[in-house]
C-alpha cells in the first residue's frame, strides 16, 4: 500500500503544475469546494472509501472548476475545548490526534497537505478516538511547509484557546520538545504519554467514562 502510494504521489507531483491554481472555499462545516490541483487521486480514493479510520469519510462531486467535497459527520462530535476539564484530558486529546496523524501516514496522508487545526478534529461518539477532517492546504503553503511547523502551529492554536495555565504549561513543554529536539512523531507520542502520567500523579483524573 505505502509503496504503491509513493509511486502515485511522485507521478502526481510531476503533473501538479499543469492542473491549475489552488482553490479552497469552505461552504459550511460539512462542505468545501476545491480545485483538482488540491487533492491527489490516491487521497480521494482513501478518503472516499474510508480506508483510514482516523479520517472522516468524504463524498466528491465533480464540478466545472474542481470538486465539491462533503464530509460524513454523522455521529461525530466537533472538538470544543470546554469538553476537556483538566490537563490529563487535554493531553489525552493531543495524544489521540498525533496517533491519528501517525495512522494517516501509513496511508501516505501527509499532514503538510491538510490543515492540522483543532476545529478540524472530531471525537467519535464514545469520545475514545479522534477523526480528522481532511481540508487541503494550498500548494503555495505546502512548498514552504515542514511537518514540525504544522504541528507547532496546531499546538499554539490549542494553547490560545486553553483556559487553564497548567494546560498551557503542558502544551509549552510539547512545543519546546518539537522545536528544539526535532522529535519524530513516535517520540512526540511517547513524550505526551510521560506528561499524561505526570498529570495523573498530580491528581488530574481521566474522563468520567473511563
């Protein structure tokens, strides 16, 4: 699967400049319009067929200037910082997101090609896993993007909407580690696990349903 997608990715990158300009227009929570240059064929296939369980399934309608993309948001709960009542739950959410990103990589879904932002993440109905809404980023951004930059941008946005100083301190520790040590995603996930243990020992407990 991975090698097949690598070959397809290389071929589509070579043809990318001939397809047209980027056009990403959000029409609502469940619908966007994009140009044909904003998404590769193998990405469409993975997302339409729901092959990666951590990404929201889509349907695509071809229109003159590109595609209209609809997301299947049924039985999903859009992320809201108010759902996280303590630092343990915040760290658990971040860990789930990075696990989702890691799973996406197995299907060659590159986090530099979609918006990693809190508002594009959804809890499953049981709140035990995260699904990502794949909203492409324009190709000009992609050319200048690095994985750690996109991840740090997500963490900064999450810190901005966090209301607790302890939450912000934990996020700062993750940002510092990503910035200074250039950790790979597995190392980041391990670090978050260590911070979760620290939060638990400090008296912050798990979700009520656990």
